[in-house]
C-alpha cells in the first residue's frame, strides 16, 4: 500500500536502476498505473553446422507485409490486387519480459494499492537505464555536495557508475551536480521571490534601516508578475554612525556580479576615526549608468540628509554616469577621482 501515486512511481524507478532493467510506465491516469519491463529477451540460434549462438530477440512485426503487393502508385508500376489479405498477427507479449506491476487507487481509503505483481525477469540486464536520470542522481548527491560543493564532475560520474553499474555520461553527471547544489544552496528564481520577505526581516531586526526595491513595470497592465530591477539597503546602525562621525567624505564605486543574473553592486563608504573603511550603504542594480547612479544617490541623500547645497566631497573612479548625476543632485559638492584610476 502506498500513500500517494508518486511514492509508488519512485519505488518503480529505484527498482529499475537497482536491477538494471528498463521498466516503463505505460498507463498513468487518475486511478490506475501499469508498468512493464521493456528489456530484450535472450534467445539461441542453431547454425547449419550445429553450433548454438546466443543473440537478443527482436520484436516481430506483422507478417501481412510480406504478402502485400504494390498498388502501382508509380508511373511504371501496374496495379495489382492484394491477394494475401492482412496477414497473420503475432502475439505482442510473446517477445516481452513478463515482469508487470499494476496498482490502483482505493476509493474508500484514498490510498494506492498493488493489485498485480509479477516479479519474474527473463530479460537481460543493461547498462543503459532510462530511469537513471539526473534528478534521480541529484537526490543521492545532496549530502556529498553539502560537504564538498566543489566536487569534480568526473568524480561524480565515476562514483555513480561504480555504485549502480550503469553508464552515466559526463553531461548527466554535471546536471546532477547542478540540481544537487540548487537543493543545498537554493534556487536563484525562488530566492528572488523572497526579496520582499527579506526586506521586512532586515527592517524588523535593524531599526531605522532603509530598504527600497525597484521593479520593472509590466508591459501589460493585467500581468501580475513584476520583474526585479534594483534594491537599495542602508542599515540603521551604519546610518547613525556615519552621522555621528562627522566626516563629509564618501567614496563611491561599482563591482560586477557573476552568476545567471549578472548586474552591478554600487556601494558608498567613508573613513572612521581609525582611518579605516566605514561602509555606509549598497545597492544592486542592472548596470552602472547615469540612471542607476542617480537612483542610488537620491536614496543616499535622503538617508544622510544631504541637500543640493551640501559641501560633501565624493571620491570615485572615472565612470561616466557619475558626473551628470553629481551635477544634477549635488552641484555644490566636490568631486575627485581616485588616484588609482588616474594613472
């Protein structure tokens, strides 16, 4: 008895890989599931000299094709009436492994019960198993990836080939490792869905924190899906510490982000009383341009209470988008380039 249909299908997949046989589910509807073994049967042929040779039995087709005449569709072929009839059909189960599993849903208990099971296998074992997918391997690789995330793909391939005695390509081992890392580290798509919850937790744990999330406007007004564009974070403790520090100096820079969703990290830092780097705020944007820098500096000015007449000193690289942003937001501020980017 199985709790759900998925549990039974997982057990069928496990049995197929462990026994190295190609078991296929041929019926799967709302209340019934039927699985058969599609493995080839071994046969023996006797040659004219009396020697016995082993081979793999192939499925036989209908014999009616041997008696069918050409109906003269070509320009030079005469029309000949088919005298042979439809021919003799062969039993499709004659050359098939007898292993069969059938289970259905009980209407009273809502559970799935096994009704027919023939455990006899007459087919040959094979190293090419369709049930041995990358998802199947990833479930058995999670613990190992959690301990060693940088495990080589070749090691994953050799490990599963020795364990299950089946053929596993390097690409399948790579996909299994990627899926296992997604289960351990989380999926990028699902993490972006948690951004609003993440912002609320930051503001709850750090009083006075500012978090702004900017999304792209959907092209169709009826579309409920919103695409992430930017996020700005300024922790409350760092904000108050910078105001108490009293140094009118801010350094601005951007850095590249790697991964499936590339972008830029914009950051603002200052100098503390020990002449060390003091982080102020950061943002993740789509690119380092005038629009993103203007958006970042507007939020920075609100948090640090900077007006258009502020006599701040900004230090940055020679990024072109920063110059017009400074002129429009802080025209009275001093702007200097970092010495490293000048030489």
